[in-house]
């Protein structure tokens, strides 16, 4: 074999290795971006739960905190757009990763052994994600859009006491409450796999990893269950019609 042929083979293999490394690197980058956006949304979810929990504990506090979040310039002008971007980015990245994973699998689904290889939650992240995305659409329709209409279209004066009454009224319909319950159940399964695996995706692997994984599992159950309790509680504690 001539030196020229050896150089060609060497160059070809190097190019192949570089291509593989490029694909791996981009895949890793996508997973890290997915994990970071997920951790951001997990933080927001916890903050959102704390505010909503006051609807059960103290309606006056709920009104006060809701009024602050709905009228503070920093929250509305900076944090809210960042949150919306984070939601869109996370779900868009999830769909991209799912499509990439499906197209790159060399093993066909016929040989895939389901739960023998992975949990239901990890195998169906895209399904639970789609349901959660649909739920977010309902949530925006129930709360965010009416809030925008109230403040910017109908231009009502500020009323710091209206939030609790409006929220309780939203949970009057048992069908809507049922949709919330199902959505938060799927959110629990989504978090069960996604929250814990996000630490691995960003390379967090040290002596605290086991404790963080346990915390993620507890969080994945308690927060959605807490939201379910709030929805059912408000449904069962409706205000008189004159208060609507």
C-alpha cells in the first residue's frame, strides 16, 4: 500500500471521527440546554406553587402576592417574557431531541423491550410533555389572557382584592378541575424522570448526587399533588354567587 493511500485512509478516518464528535457534541449541547431550561421551569413551578398555596391558607395574602406579581414592572416587563421564552424553548428543544433520537436509533422498535430498558415516564416524556403543553394553553386561557384583557383592553382600575374571587370561580366547573388533576398527574411523571436526569445532563455528579436525586423525586410528587389539592379545595369551597 502506497504512502498516498495511507494518507487518504488516515484523513478519511480523522474526518469521520470529527464528524462523529461534532454530532455527539451538538447532541450533548442540546441535552444541556434542555436540562437548564427544565431546571429554570422547575424553580418557577415551585415559586408558582407557593403563591397558589396561599389561596388555601390566606386569601388576603393570595390577593396581595397576586397583585404584586401582576403589576410589578420587573415581573411583567422582564421575568414574564423570560418565562414564556423558557417554556417555548424547553418544549421546542424536547421535540427536536425526540426527533433526533428517533432518526438516529439503529435498533428498531420491534426489538425494544419497553419497561425492561426504561421506565414508562422516561419512554413517554414527549406524550406527557404534549399534555402539559396543552394544559399550559388552558392555563393561559383561564388566567393570563383574562388578566391582559382586564388590564389593557377593558382598562379597569386596579383592584387588589379581586384575585382570590376570580381564581375560586375558575374552579367551579368540575370538568376543568378534572383536566387540572390529570395534567398535574402527568406533570408528576414528567418531573419524576426529567428533574432527576437534568442534574446528570449538566454533569452534576458528586457526593451530593444521590441526595439531589431523592430531592427531585420528592419534589416531583409533592408539588403536583399540592396543585391537585388546591384545585379540588377551591372547587369544594365556592363563594356565593354575589361574590363573583
